[in-house]
C-alpha cells in the first residue's frame, strides 16, 4: 500500500502478486516463464485445469469424500459438481444467506454469480485468500475446509461481491449482502471498504470494518477487531492498513489513521494514532514497543502463540505464497 493513502487508487482489488503466484491464479499473465521443477503439491488434482487453487481444492474434496462416505453428496453438491470456484462460491454463499420465502436461493446465487463475473479480480483475490488461510493458519490443513467451513473466508467473499455491486452503483443490493453477511456470519464489513488480496480473517466473529477503510495485501485480522471511526468526523474517517499487517483479537483502530506495512497491533489495543512500518503497538491508548523482527510479520506458522497482548510470530516459509512485491 502506498505510503500516502490519499493517492490510493480507487479501482478495487489491485492484486500485486509476485511472479510465482501468477502460476496459481487464472487470467493473470506474466512475461516470466514458470521455473522448472515446480511442484504443485500432493493434493493437486490430476489432469486438472490451469486453475491451481480450484484443482487443489477439488482434489482435497475428493479425498475427504473418499475417506468419509457420509460426506460424498455434501462435497459433490458444493464442490465436485461445480464448474468453477466462482460458481461454487456463489452457490455456497446463496445457500447460507438466502431467506426462505423472501430472498430465494436461486435469485441470490444469480446475483452473486453476476457480481463475481463482472469483477474477476474478486475471484483472483478469493484464491489468494484460500492460500493465505492454508499457509498462515495452523488450524487450516486444507483449502477445501476453509472454503466450506470458515466463516471469516465466506464473509470476506460475500464482501467482495457486495463491493463489486457497490462499485457498480447497485447500492441496495450491496447493502442487502452486507446485512445478511452480518446476520449469518457475525462479520460486518461495509460494501464501500476496499480490501486487498491474501486476507486472513481468523475466527472472525465480531469483526467490523467501516465504509472508508482500506486494507492492503497479506493482512491477518483476528476476531472482534474494529476498523472504525471516532464518531467525530465524516467523509474519509476510517483506518488505512498497510501490507503484511497483523491485528490481534479485540483491537480497535479508530479514525483515519495509517497502520504501516508489516506492523503488529496487540490484542485489545486501542489505536488512535499512526503506527510506523514494522512496528508493534500495544495498550490503550496504543503505544509502540519496538520494531518487528522481520518485514513479513503477519505470517503465522505452527510456532505462533498468544503471549500477553502480543501475537508473536516467526516468518512463515512459503514456497509459492509471496504477495505484495
């Protein structure tokens, strides 16, 4: 994210992927050839398409269905019978967000499919979000589990569709998705908020993100986090969060403040002022307590743990998830 938030470009989901992640996402191009000896991992579906994430997710679904026969129809209906990640995501969200007798599932599915089709960057961002969950959340063993069960991921994808509608001037439809997402998942993200790629909403319950908030790439946000206003301002009144940031559980970032790239906000902190790049801030009001150890502090590996108010991490060594160059 640019240092000057006033120069943030209005186009949504401007993915800034490293060259190697373009190998994983459909409809992205790069002039650089794929390195020889690339390995897609044991879960990749054989004979698949050019969509790495969707192929892996389908392979994981088939493995689970083979291991647990009771899940065969469930996995078939939600994943294995679907033609693409976008269509599967729209169908899955529609089943959860519909209102019997008032908001039919088929109509909602068509609305979501149309929004994702009109904004293909949202689909690419969803794939990066799946990779983020698998690579940064120690509890996520497979991307298909994130796709099916993780309400933070589902709420974020509903927001991406709502943001597309909001950008197209379809305010009422966007607010409908926001309202249903808040009711069903307990995550309230205004459709005007701009959110980057590779986002991890861990647990996600109680997350609130305001209309003029901007979130960069490769960001991890835990439950009960508020990116809100102070109640004293109008217009551009919400936080601007840089790339590679981690925000601990229960933290509140209030007002049009800037959280620098690679910063960490401790659990329960109340942030009212800018936080410099690669700085840890804790307390109420939050104060800096030193620079972070690496520039990629938002990555969470199996050694991550909650200690006091600070979410301590070690750098996550990922072979093919390197966002935000």
